[in-house]
């Protein structure tokens, strides 16, 4: 994107939302998406963010 990027703290929160464990029955849409991509489809979801530059999410799915 062309946004301002994310702080290290926010990036860490996002990584924690990718956890396969549910904390207090609280699911984030990003966490649910991560589980669908990785567990159901055997794919990978990653992201890279730099303050002042922006954020990039990458979804890789295996060929069937």
C-alpha cells in the first residue's frame, strides 16, 4: 500500500493474531484468514512493513 507503514509494536500484535491458539475466544479477521490460508490450503501469509514506506502482505498458495 501507500500508507505510512506500521510500528514494530503493531507488527508484533499482528504476528500474535496469527497464533493458532485462540485467546479468550477472540478471533480477529486477520487471524482467521491466516488459519484458512495456512491450515486449510497449505499456504503461507507474510507481511513486510516499513515506517514511511508502507506495508505489503503476501499470500502464497500451492498449485493443485
